[in-house]
């Protein structure tokens, strides 16, 4: 099952919170077959997800604000059981686990909260969000009608509900929490979904804006036109609740967790997806009153793969959606006496049943490309000299080094053995062979990575991938084995003849010695406070199992790089140690490298122009710039969609831009007083333009 999200990745219907906060004291939240009903009023709501533990508390206000700016109505989050109760009966709500603080910040932003307590979340999160200690309760069967499971689930959910009540965070108490989930749809398309009761509203809690990335696979990408089509089709065929999201954790899933979402893993808006979805939600919001007041009437008489859905009330309110569900051909349809062009796989929105305010296949928002620029350095070996200092290291012992090691007959399954105490499990065995024997060690394993050491030296390694998780290696002789994740060494483990491949000795059922985790973990080296760190001018490189520590000097960084590093902190609590483990598993190839992120126009010509230039371009080849909605040279105010003139504004800015751009697919205009005039001498000026393509 798929579940969960990170950061704010969906955007709600625009203009939802125009004047008043939605959660006055004692707000009554109910529902009927059409929508959620808040204080007696049906609402069309769109939700997006921020996974609070996958970002830092310092990032939460910015992520929430960007979500609201995109038109979000509701912030949704899972509650991660294993994060808050890592040991049975012992709870942790500190730092990025501070759920109460997160919910209060959402309230301060004037948004609702959808609290998905779980208890199972999936979310590409370790063990699906279940604490691993559940696994060892006698008689328990997870996610079934099982008494031991239900008893533990009840205790945890009651704990969370009581916390929220104590802080007055439910809507009935004046708080923002309006929902903890009822029957819903998860998927790429939910327009055909039907609730399990005709008395419930139609809800879409997981609209997958992309997909998670897996090691060995191509990065997933979902075009914004398709995402917008899915969103509008859902509203076209009965409006309720929609949530866009993105989803890491799980077999061979990368820690990136970017999900090709409208807000990326760094907390930056991804264009044109963010802007286009904002436009979609704004257009839908114009239809809200008609949509929540009546059931729709649908007609398919327009032609093959063509249909119109109309919401019309007795008072005269009317909103229509015209859809072309064909994937190959554009179409022209006649509706209410007017002609409308419908690109393939698109929906047009008519808030008054006459005028098209948006078509899902036509993108009017700016398109940008992310460029990852490696920071300049002297050479690869000193790549981080500009930012790091005080490097030190500690060697991790190879093999069994802990007093807690134990012996068992045969090969143990890793998850049951480690109980989530570590990603590592040492398998160790000693055997004598004749000096003149020529043998090969063959090992089969399930997991991400397997390392084999012979007499303390790395002899071989193997790694799986998403489409082939099995790891098999053949190395000379025999030794101890290191399995980073997965189900461990499954066997067989055999010594085979190097000439004919016949089995000389089967080691699978022999007496093995096991050690959970690494010595450095036991010593708490990840905190950096140990007195064992070694500092010398030359660092060990290309050696396995080495811990490294360095001091980061932020004052030497550019502002852009500083922001990028701050954004990277989103994943610190989840996988910074994992990244460090990769270093001492693979050896110290080179020091950490930083790359800054810059966003540029997708137009190649734009990037070649060095001087200050206005560059406008339509994203589709068949589009041209049809309208300049706003242009101001001077001290313009606001953001795209809500620009206004400041005290200083050139009178000829609009005409200059219209003359240069209208009717063209793209245009470039030099930004200077020579072009636009000087409306206020001695004041730094800027140019703001909003245009539409059609």
C-alpha cells in the first residue's frame, strides 16, 4: 500500500480564506453526500501534505506559507507511531517530532488540519510507521482484526487524541483539526471513485503528483497537464475534497522523496506544476457555489470521448466542465450555442457556463529548470576546503567487536534479529581450509548491500536494485559478512571449487556469531562528542568502515548555498546517519561536495542573454502570448496573480511589452530606462509582468 507525503505538496482552492479564519470556537464539522459541512456550509476543500518529521521545525512556517500561497485549504499529515513510541510505553515528541507545535503553526497560518493518526502509514517509511516492538508481541498479527494488535493501536491513537484535546486543537474546541479520515480514494485518477456509502462525501486523499524514486530506476515524472486533468475530472464528476501529495523508505527506495511534487524536496516551488495547479484551483473555486449546491448533470452527446458536466441551481448559478478524454485528437465542440476548442486529454472550466477561464492542457505559469551547480574547488581532494575544517576520523572495527555478540545455529533473518536497532548486522564464521585449496565463497542475500571480509580485509561486495533485490557474490575464500538493509543473508553460503563450481562446504547451517550494529553506533559517534576522534593532516581514503567528522563554516558560503544546505536539513533526522554509513561502508572516495541550485527559464535563448532582460515564453509549441495582464516598471508590488503598481511606475510599460510580445510564442525585452523610461530617478527599479498564453 502507498501512503504518506513530505512537505507541502498539494495546493488548495484559491481564495478560500479571504477574510475570516475558518475555525471559530465551537466550529461544527459534519458531512453529507456532497461535501464536508463546516458550521452549516458545504466546502470544496483541497489538502496537501507536510510530513513534520521529514523537515525541521524551523522550516515548518515557510512550508506552510508556500502551501497557503499556492491556494491550500488543509494541511494533512500522518502521525508516525514508531517515531513517537520507539520503545513500548516511552514517548518522544521533541524537536521535529513536536506534533502539537506543527498543528499550532498550521492554525496560525489560517488553515485546517487533517490528522491521519494511522496507525499504519506506509509513507515509504521504515516498517510502515509501526514500531518494530509490535512484531515481538506474542500472538500479534498486524493490520488485522487481532486483539493484541488492536489493544496496542488503541493505546497509541488514544494518546494522540488526548494530546490534541489537551491543547484544544480540534475544531469543536476552536482548533484547526477538522478530520481524521473517513473512506477515501488514493491513486493517480479518482474521478470514477464511489464512497462506500451514498451518505458520505467523495474524497481523494492521495493524488499522486509523481512517484517515489528507486535505486536503479529512472526518476519518475508526471506531466502537470495530466495531473491537472485528473484534478479537474475529479471535481467535474462531483466535487468533494482533493489532496495532492508526494511520497521514501521501503525496499530500494531512495531517500530523496521528491515525488516530482509541486513543492520539491528542498522546499522550493516546482514550476510550472506549482503555478498551473494554483491556476486550476483558482478556476475551480469560481465554480464552488454552484458545485456544492446541486448534483451535476452530465451529457455525452457532444461526441466520442467528449462530455459536458453542468452544475445549475434554481437561483440561476451555473458552472460547466467540458472534457475531451481522448488521448490523440483535439476537438471542437458546440455547447450552449458557443464553440469551444478542447485539446486531447483536457478539461475546460466555465464558471458561468459561457467563458473558459482555464483549460488543463494550456499552461500559463512560468516554466523553470533546476540547475545543480557544483561549487568551485581546487581539486577533488579538497572539494570542501572552502566550507569544512577540522576533519577527523575513527576507524570502525571489522567484524565482531561487541560484548553483546551472540551465536546461533544457521543464518538468521535480519529484521527479526536487529529489531530496528541498527541497519547493520554482522555475520561472522571461522573455518580452516587447506593452504593449497582453491575455493570461492558464494553468498546469496536479500537486502540493499552485502560486504564480505576475509581475515579483516574487504574481499568483495554486491548490491541489489529495485527490479532485482537479490544479492549474490562470489569471492575468493571465506569471511564475515556485512548486510546493510533488507532481510539479511538468506543463504546458501557455500565454499565452492574454483574450477568446477562444486560445493566443497555448505556453511549455511553452521554456528554463526552475530553482532547487531556497529561499534561507532554503540559509542554514539554520530553525536560527534567522542574523545576518540583522530585529527591528522592526511585523512584515510578508499578505506571501508571509517567514521568522518568535519566542521561546517557557513560564513564562507553564498546565500544560495546557505539556503540549499538549510533545505537539506529536512532529511537530517531521517537519513543523515545513513549517508554517513555509506561513507564508511564504501570507503572515503572524496570529501563531501556541495552543489547550489539555481532556477532558470526553460528557454535556451534566455539563458544566453547576459544583460537584464524580460523573457516570456509559452510552454507548448502551439501556444502564443495572447494577453499581457499586468506590466509595471518601477516599484511594483505583490506576486504573480496579485500584482499592483507601486508609487513609482512607468506609464509606457504595458504598451512596450504588448507590442513586443503579443502574438509571439516567446519574446525578450531589455530591461532599462532606455526601454521603459525613468519614472523615478535615483530609485532602484524592477519590472513585473504577468502574461497569458493561448
